[in-house]
């Protein structure tokens, strides 16, 4: 970390943000996260383009504990515009780690936050994307409300998809919807095959074909 700082400070023409972007392009995600941490310390991202980027990069690199520690620290320290998104990130990470009770707590908090925001301004696409991802995450958790959240997410997506047509969250939802549809069709096919293979059905079929 210190060597990276010295290296960047030596070349004044390159910022920590530039170095982070370059490291990310090269696939060095943890190194990129460290550069973005230095950029945060230096206050380079004045307009908020890279808010919480280190946490997302740690998550992308599979370093869930580091990502979780990052988001929780920001969540507890900074009560600002990004609270709902941080709660969503924490919930998503807990879900990936298998800590489902904690995941549900943070995801439901995030959902409530963005639903209240949306009640004040229906035109904000970003809030709709966050709500859709919350439904996705809650439907992926093995609990009694999984199917309920999937149905609500599907209804929400159908209602708002024209607004979110090119967003990554909408595309993720389309992919998951397609996967679930295919799985449902395959399961139905297996049931039909098992039913046909029952002894009584086989004997009846053989008799009819004689």
C-alpha cells in the first residue's frame, strides 16, 4: 500500500483514480481497490462517480469479507444519499456468504429506503433499479418469502421495464427470469417422463401399441 502511494506520488501526472482504472482494466481488482481507497483519502472523486468503488471491486474479486467490512464501515459512519445502496450491498454480500438472516435484515431496510424515495419521485430510474435488485436478492435467499419476492419483482419489472430497458439490473432480471423459466419447463418435462415411466402407464402404452 505504501509502495503504491510512493509510486503514484512520484508521477504527479497520474492520479490514484487513474491508477485504479488502469489496474481494473488489467484485471488486478484488489490492487485497483487499494488505489481507489487512496483516491478516497485524497478526495479525488468530488462528483461521486466512484462512490464505494473499493467495496465493489473487493466483491468482484471474491473478497467478500473485505467488501463487507468496507461497506459496513461506510454504512455506520456516513448517513448520506448512499445509505440504501450500502444496505443493499451488505445484504447481497451476506447472502453470498450464506448468512441469510443478516442478509434479509439489510435487504429489507434497503427496500424500504428506496420505496420511500420512489413515493416522492416516480421518475428516478436509479431507485427503481435498486428496488429491482432487492427483489432479486430476496428471491435468491432460501426462506419462506422467496417466491413472494420473486413474484413482486416480476410484477415490478413488467410495470417499469420500459424505463429500465437498458439498465444492468433489468438485464440481470431478464437473465434470471429466463433461467427460472427454463428450469420450470425442464422440471415439468421430468415430471411427465416420470409419470409415463410408471409400470401401469408403460403396460397400458404397450397394450395400445400391439
